[in-house]
C-alpha cells in the first residue's frame, strides 16, 4: 500500500507540473500518455489495483442476493418513486429521528438492483423541472440540455412508510450504552415494519400492497455492546436503537419487498 501511495504522489506531481508548464508551452510537447512510458505504466498499475486502493465497498444486505438472482425482465414497467417516510415517531433524547430518513433512496436502489422496472425518481422533481424551465426560458445554449415534452410517464407509483420500530431487552427495554458502566442484559431485539403499496397511475387503484416485519437479535459481545447481524455493533439509548441497526433493517425489508413485488405477476 505504501508503494501505491508513493507512485500516486509521483503521478500527481507530474500531472501538476504538466498542467503548469502547458500554460506557457505547446501542450503537444508534454504528452504525458505517449512521451513518458514510465508514468503511463505507473498509472496503469494503479488503475489495475483500484480494488486494493479504494476504501468503499458495496452497501448490501443478505437480501441483496435475492434481487441479483432475478432474471432481468425484457419488458419493464415504469415505476415512479415518491417519498417513503417515517411514521414511527421515534426520536432520540436530543430530538433527532431514530429511524433512517434514507428509505426513499434505499427503495430506488433496490428497484434498480432488481432489474425488473424502469425507475423514475419523483422525490426531487423540482430540481429536474428547473432544468426543463431553463430551456423554456431560453437560458440554455442551442443544442444543449433536455428535450421538452419527452419526460417518461409512470405506469405505477410506489409509496409507503416505515410504520413500526421498537427495541426490547431481556429486562424489559432498559436502555443500553456502549460507553456506559455496568449492565446486566444478555440480549436485545430490534424489530421494524414497513408498509408499501403500488398504485396504477391510470385508474388510481392500489394493485399491490405489502406489510413486512422483521426482527434481529443482538448478541452481547462486551460489557454493554451488542452485535447485530455479524459485526454491526450498536448501542441503545433508553430502549431506542441508534441508526446503524435500523438502517440495516429497513434496507433488508425494502429489498425483500421488491423481490416479492417482482414475483407477484403485477
């Protein structure tokens, strides 16, 4: 890893030097790709080692494999995704929400991963319309930007909410904190439920609806630390879980719901 960092720093230095000297000279004299094979070889080696260099990794759950296993549908109905909200009312002591506010984004990702639908984002539709309005207001250069009147229509709308979230421990829900002292509980259980529905945009009829509930048990791995689904070690505050576990639960339930939708023959 140290070798990659050294090589990367070397490449960046050369590129910066190249950019600076190109201001005063003909750029063809400093063709970094053709005239310097050593730099090109280093850059190629770095690109080939991208998986070793990058810190990020796919954000998946055990249910993601269900979506990946679906055969891609040839004729895909279009689904517009609207807001998937939090109906639980769960808040932390400082007033911030316990339940993830990213369920809508998780829904879009799950639909795309399934490869069964054409996904239309409608949550930030005003941003999209701003680009359209720049055209109608004659503020965009000729030949650039979107074509007016070509917005894709939706066959269905999917909407819903997170409807339940609670935490129980062996002693009746007493709060647990990783940074605290003491604690006698041996396990904690977090449960979550989501309600989703699919609406036909022609008739307004709800053609599919599902309520899914799941729970996971945290095993005690330290004085007051509990591990959920592998290495997801989280804490609880006065019986309410922090967002790490609820995010994992919601993403899993959404992916399972989309798997069920894909197999519903809608």
